[in-house]
C-alpha cells in the first residue's frame, strides 16, 4: 500500500518527536539517578560486623554501600548496677557509618537504642500507671545522656522492647514486662502479673520524656510476637507516629538478601502495633542475626533512606507525627 505525502510528513514529525523525547530522557535520567537518595540501605547493628573498605565503605558479606549502624547506647540492668554487662556497641562500625554519612553523604549514619526494662523491674513498683510512667521517664533520662555521649546522627532513639530476657544483658527472664520482681536485679518474683496498661505507661513515660526534652524522636524495636505478648492486641498495643524497627520475618540465611521489605527468596518483614510495610512508621528491619536468627556473622538490617534523621541537617523524621501518648 502506498503512503501519501501528508502521511509521510506526519510520520517524520512523529519520529522527530520520539527522538527528542529519547534525548531528553537520556539527559535527565542520569542526573535524577545521582541526585535522588537511595530509599533502602544495608546497615548493621550491635556487635561488630567487619565493614569493608577504607571509605567509601562496603557492607560486610552482602556487599553494596554501607548504609549505617545502630548500637546499644545503654542497658537498664547495667545502669542499675546488677552486673557489669557489656554493651552491644561497635566502635569500629560506628566510626565507619559516621564517616560514610559525613564524608560521602551516604546512608543514615550512627543511631542507637536503649535496652528497655518493663515496670516489673522497677524497685518501686506498686502496680500503678503513674509509677510505671515515672519509671519510663527515669530510663529516658539515662538513655538521652548515653545517646548524646555517643554523638548519634540518627534522630530516632529506639526503645528495645523484647521477650524473653537475655543473660547477656539482664538478670530476669522477661525484662520486667510480664512479672514484678522484688528488686531491679531480679530475685524472686512477687507473684504479680504486670497489666498491659501498666506496661504501656512505661513506654509512654520514656517516649514523652524524649520528645519533650530533646530533639530526638522516640522509636521502638520489637517483633509482632514479643509485642503482642507484652501489650496484647487492644488499645495498649496500638502505635501511632512511632518509627518502628522490627525483627519479624527474619532469616538465618544471609544469602537471601532483601529487596526493600522482602527477602529475594523467602519471607517479608512483619510489623506490629498496627504498622504495615506501607506505613510511614516502618523505617527499619533487622532481617538476619537478631531474634534467634543466628547466621554466624552478625546482625544485618535494611533501613529506609527516605527518613534521614540526621544531626548534620538538624532534621527529624519527615512524615512521622509525634508519638501518641497518654498519661
């Protein structure tokens, strides 16, 4: 079939338009790729996992850019003098993460968490929400002092809320979330179960103090299983506006590296307190090494690069409202 002059002219104009569009994409796309921050970064936490390179740094074992470090700034049982527990803090990993952020403008830098005690470890426990709230505030004072001493860059200070306890970091089997003890350092339980509402009061006390007395945003590290065992599934368990770091859905096989919130082969991150993968509160996932998923190397995390809570920018977590608390 023949093509007329008018049809040929239209075809030529179409080809020219497509070529101009292709050239525009070729010019714009590389710039956009460079200027847009990566959403997900590979990070480590707690004990040392040897980081490669001398700057820029390489994520250990799994490769790629090193995206940050989250370490234990303090432990409630160490603070109370129960034993000289060693903090899960790596000076070398923290230094690499700090340099990666400040020199090379990659990753989230250095962040931290406080190993939290429930109200049952409070030596003044009386079963009231008011005392539990004060107990949370008291821990927050210590956590903030430790965070400032470590010169954290990440502007979220995480409460580490776990079950069961650990003989490495504390002397009681539940960190005081389920049972009330005769002293902060353990001893015989009083035979009193701690109510979820009292547990939540301790969480609220910590969060409120951090929010009101610092530039940090209070966050939570836990898992769906531990969270529901402590706070149940009612109003006390609900989280709103709280940056969340989960270890639910983790694996011991580090060859199954994640893409976003899911492993390449296997499970996806599981969240708690009403948070989902699509929530702005979902900010970090310990995908291997923690929560019993021992891999023989250390703890690996994926962190959301949209939330650069970085001290050198004086920022907080964009899009995440203040924690909803009640006294």
